C-alpha cells in the first residue's frame, strides 16, 4: 500500500496541506528528565509552557519531535535516569502515535481514531509531515519573504484588530489589517516606536526649557501659597474696605450736620 493510500485510509480524504496538525493529547513517561506529564491543549492555537529551568519544558518539545521524526532524532539519553523504558503518546485527532524506547531498541505504533493500525508507521508519519518539515539549510537559503510565508503557513496567528487596538491605542486604529499578520504587527510596532521617540524628543526639549529658566536670587526662598487662602484674604480686605467706607460716610454726615446754623435746626 502506498503512502498516500495509507494516509487516506487513516485520515479519510483529509489533507494536511490546507490545515495544521493539532495535538489533542500529549503524554510522556520517563522521557529525559520528565517522570510523567500529560497535556490537553484543547482548542488553543498556542500553548504556553512555563516553569523554572530544568523542569521539563524543552523535554516536552523534544518528546513531540522524537515521537514523529524517527530514530535519527532520538537523543543519546532519551530515558530518564534510573528507568528502563520511556514512552511518548500523541493524539493528533485523525491518528494516534505511540513510541516506546528501551535501552536497546524502540518501537513505533500509529493507528487511526477507529483503531486501524498503520503497517509502515514511520513512512506514514513522514508522508503526513512532508509539507511541514523543511531542510534547515534550504530554509536558510530562502529569501526572507519566502521564509515568512512558510512560518505563517505552519503557525497561523489568531490576531484580532480589536485586541491590538486595546494594547496600542489610537496608533493601531490608523493602520489597516493586512493578510500578512506579521507585517501588520511590525507596522504597528514601528508606529508605536516612532511615536515614543517623538514624545521623548519633546520631553527632552521641555526639560531644556525648564532648565533654562533662571529664578532671581531674591525670589529663590519664596514659598508656595494657597490660592484658596489668597482668595479668602482678598474677600476679607474687600469687606474691611466696605466697612471703612461706611464709617467715613457716617463721619461725613455728622460733620455736615454740625455745620448747620442753629436757627435752621430750630425750624
């Protein structure tokens, strides 16, 4: 049975040229430094592996590669120290991969979701991964645009303009989303960098203006005052001024009455 026939028998008419392989479940036991691990990525496009150094993050990636890529990609010490056997299991939806490694040999089993076992498992995996695996040297010789297209095809970026705008603000709203998601992010990033550069330049200019302002010596010890207190003091002075005017007006009226002749007062 040819590789294409095996692939159709296991995966039906599905092709991996137009869609990425998705890991439904990953398990590893006694693999390198890992005792046991099980991961269910679910519907996530990106799964973040976190942890301290030497906790097994790289081993998980190595385990995926070991399960799919064949004997030539198994490291010299694939089995956890003190153990006799390592096992890696991958559920890729349409088919499942199980690789068991002992000190002297390794075995590989690939079966469909309904239990059909592939007769040439490694050839089957290689045929499924042919569009995903590239010669590193050939990749390095490609033009940057070609490399970008390959990476984008392997790892679709689930980017939403609304999410980018939340982070970048008004700057992102002036930039139109393109099919090239990486180029779009680069454009937004450059716009933010240019904006920050211009803001820093203006800050430096204003700092220079402030530094150039010389405060006279006699004003150096002036302390800040409260506007509220000044307004209250002003209102108090106005009231006092009005009271003084009232007193002066009364005094003027008294003086005027004192100058009136007696015969006028008697009438």
